[in-house]
C-alpha cells in the first residue's frame, strides 16, 4: 500500500499553517511536505513535527519572490548569487527539520534570454546545489511543471528533466514526478514511472481536471497505486491537491483507491 504525505500548503489550508500538523496527524498521515518553511523559525516547525509524530519528507528551496510571481530562480543567469544563498538557507532548514530531500524550482523564462544560456545556467546551478547537498547528506530534486498552470515555466517534461540531470551528472539529483503535471503535459504515466523509476526521487499527486483529490477526474489512481507497488516504489506520495469540498470531507479516496 502506498505511503502518503499530506501537503500542508494545499491541505488543511482553512487553518493557520502551524495548526495543520495536528490535523494531518489526526487524519491518519504519518508524513507531511510543504512548499516553503522559511516564513517560520525552524524550531517551531520541528516542535510540531515531533509533537505529532510526523516525518517531513520534502520542502522546496527558496524560489525568489513568490508573491511577485517568481517560481524559482535556478535558470536565471543574473540571479546566481541569490541562488547560492537560497541553497545555503535550504540546507540550514533541512538540517534543522530532518528532511532528506529538497526540490528546486527552475523558474520562468525571461524575455530575450537565449535558450542555451538558460539551460547552462540551470545546469551550473544544479551542479553547485548537488555538491552542497551531497556534503550535507541531502538529495536534490527538480520538478517538471505544466505550462498551463505556470505559463513560461522552463522545465515541462520528464524527458527534459532527465536530459538536464544527465548533464548535471550528480548521483544525488533526481526528478520530482508530479502525476498531475505529467498528465497535463505528456500522459503515459504508468510507463514513464516504470521506465524512469531509478531517476525519480519523489512523487506527488492530484487529479485532472481541477487539481482536486484522486477520484474526482480522469486519472485511474486505483491502477496507478497498485502499479507503483508492483514496480517497487517505496517512497511517500505527496498529496498536493486542492480539496474539492474541504480536506477532511475528501479524504475517503485513500481507502477507496489505495486499499
């Protein structure tokens, strides 16, 4: 049976962030993930994890000015020093929180920048991050995101991510495979996860259309959960979806679709 992690950025978001850990535990989750810990002191988050017996499986590197629309800075050639500072901050939080992996959002393509420079900047930044993570005992993830939800996002497909990781050449760098984004961009979910299993460091889910909980859309999650068991995926699956009618009301999918 798959192991699920509650994404606290998306789930239980009707209450303040620090109250979501208790609700996740009460709902039967033993693990959580979220986008960014940085607005809060690491000690406060760690206390919530410990108090409620939760494991933190993922958070992101700082991704620029999120409120202003930035979605990562790793491909931006004029933000290399900012990226290196983000790596240091991410590692600081990771060590305090005991998280084993961090996701790096590539960012959106700025106007007038040559594709070769975008790719080389991303590759160089990922090599730097992977080396720093290696020294800290961490894994680095990169996530393809569909260009409908985030127009202009640099990294869109699994094949593109694998190609970039091949160029980076780090043995602690992996794909974060989000089933929802992959469905919107490329389909072939089961075949891709099986073929690229050794390159996938974390999986997330939501249904399509709507990015709501499994069972609300076109994706056959009962099949995919059984498939992931068959091919030997042993990590957590992050529940990064928008509850259609409240988090707790929609949690029946775990029993109905995952056994």
